[in-house]
C-alpha cells in the first residue's frame, strides 16, 4: 500500500530511496515493483544492513511494515539516526518495547505516525461527528462487537501472528484498531480493563470434529487439504506463490501453517470490560471464526443512542467466501421520545471502506488536503493508548484481575506525553 502510493500517487512529492527486508526473494520482488521505466530502480538492503542503508541513502522517513514485534527496534534505530517514522499498526506489542519507543522519542524529538486507517473511513468519521456534536448527549456506555470471519480470522492462526510474542495476540494486533477508534470516538482514555480470552475454535478438537484426521503441519502438501475448508493454497494464487511459497527457501517462513495446531498461543474468543477516564464503560467482544465479517456498536447517551452496523462480508461457509455479499453499512440514531432514524451513511471507494486513500493523502500530501478537523493523525501517544487496552487485557486474562492502566505504566516508568 505505502510503496504503490508513493511511486504511483505521490511521486511528485516523495521518492523511495531504498528497500529493506530480511528475505532476499521478497526484497527482489519489491524492488521490481518499484522499478519504473527510464529509472535505475532503488537500492536494496538486507535487514542486517539497515544502519548502512541509513548512512548511505540518508532517508528522511522510514516506513515500518515488518511483523509487529520488530516495529519498536526499527522505530528506535530510525529515531536515533535522525529519521521520522511511519509505522503500521500496532505501534508495538508490549510494555518493555513501548518504553524503548517513548524514551527514544523523548531523547530525539523525532515523530512516528501510526497508520490507523479505520479512523479515516467516512462512516466512522460520521460517528465521530455525531458524538462530538452532542447528538446523543453525554455518552455513558458502549457495546462493541467485532466479528472476524473464517477466511480473514483464520489467517491470524497460520503464521507469525499465532504467537503472542510476535503479535501481542489479537487483543493487541487486531484490537489496536478498535480500541483506537473507541479512544478517538469517545475523546477519552482507558483507565482499567477486566478481560477473558481462550482459544475455543482453532484447535485440534475442531479439526477432529471436521473429520480432518491425518492433517499435515501446513496446507502445502497436506494429505487432507482437499476436504479442508480452511486450506490456503499458496501455489494457486500468483501473488501468494510469488511472495511466500517461492521465498520460503531463504528463511523458512511458512505462510500456511495448520490453523488447528496444538501449539498456537493466541486466543480466538475474547471479551473485555473497559473503564474510561470520562466515566464511560465499554463491553467489547472479538471472535475470529464468525460466519460473517464486520462490526456492531451501540453508544448509549443521556439523550438517546447510536447503533452502527457494518457487514463487510456475509455468508462465509467453512473457509470460503463463495457466498459473500456486498458491503452493508447502517447507522441509526434513536433519540428519546422519537422513532429511530436511519442516517445517510457517506461512502467512498478504496480499501478499508474508502479509508486508505484519505489516510494516504494526509500522510503524503497534507497540504493538498483540507485541514483535518477530526484529528485523525496518530502519533506515538495515540499509538501507545491504542495498545494499552489490549496489553492490560492480556494481563487481566493471565491474572483474572482488573488491571489498572496508570499503575501498569507507572510500574514500568512509562510517561506518555506529547
Ligand atoms: N492497517 C492494516 O489494515 C494492516 C493490514 C495488514 C497488515 N498490517 C500490518 O503490517 C505489518 C506486516 O504485516 P504483513 O501481513 O504484511 O506481514 P508479512 O509477514 O506478510 O510481511 C512482513 C515482511 O517483513 C519482512 N521481515 C521479517 N523480519 C524482518 C526484519 N527483521 N527486518 C526487515 N524485514 C523483515 C518479511 O520478510 C516480510 O517481507 C504488520 O505490522 C501488520 O500488523 C496492517
């Protein structure tokens, strides 16, 4: 997304001066994709040569799109070298790494933007506008459910995301988007979290119930792949084959490990109760094996409520989206003493409900955009707050207790200031 945006849409403003990856095959493929007729292409560096990349190419900004557990190391090294950073979500996955980012930011004064694309979709911005305009009075309570379907949800159980030490689990890796939306919509920050979580679906018992005895360690070459609804056929898809199957030899990164493995460490069924500084309380549910994909959220307020529902994909049966329907987004405003009213929901084209092109515009051409009255850009502080709910939820799952976020930060000496 970032690569194509810079080379295709913002080539008059920015230039990719180098690419870096630990995998030489993917690095080579990325370099081919950047090459434009009549140019010499860009320099490429393996991960161990990242510091040399900075010395030789002198970039202004580093875009970090590695697996989550590596974000902090690259952010800190970029800051120390005098660069700003654009980082994929989540900012990082745990308190120790968060402290290194916050300390390096304070030391160097450099900036990191965390790319929360969900903030930029017109439907979500409309909710921000409704809440901030006081349409339902003071918000008091929220119910938020996010459903990952059996295609998208299953994907987190195939590769690096499946261990908490790589991704922080879905309460950090995925919910960073959702908790960021809550912080931004409510204009408040979380203070305490009580959570439960377990792996209820992606486990060997489910494979046995589906008649998948004799399954292999991965889809490629799996003896029961033909009857498995959850298989990912890397060889059948040109992009997956090129980016992953053909790159395996260099680093043994398998993109299609069995989703029913016993040694997966993340949860697929999570619930959290969150208290906010403003007094709002929120209940949150995330599942990763739903028959449909999307979200449902209700904001209760002193004057009425807002109910927002987005069905991104209908009808996922097994692991296929064969019966998928188009997007369906509704937002209903129900004021006390009136009948509920369905609002016109603005739409835009582009990935993530039209969010990505708007976000990329604000990142790569802020002067060309109208000033953002919704405050959608995120720095290390917003990035940190978006993961703190999930980090506290993980701690709460481990201990069974309510986790106080301020104490958690104090115990690690983390100070979150702009
Ligand atoms: N905002 C969104 O909606 C969204 C969507 C997808 C992914 N993401 C984020 O993008 C990031 C990447 O996800 P992905 O699905 O593309 O993962 P991926 O595994 O497909 O790609 C990661 C790349 O990083 C490379 N890499 C691994 N170790 C490295 C190292 N030490 N140094 C340099 N490069 C290294 C890998 O070789 C690979 O090319 C994650 O942080 C993820 O959360 C965000």
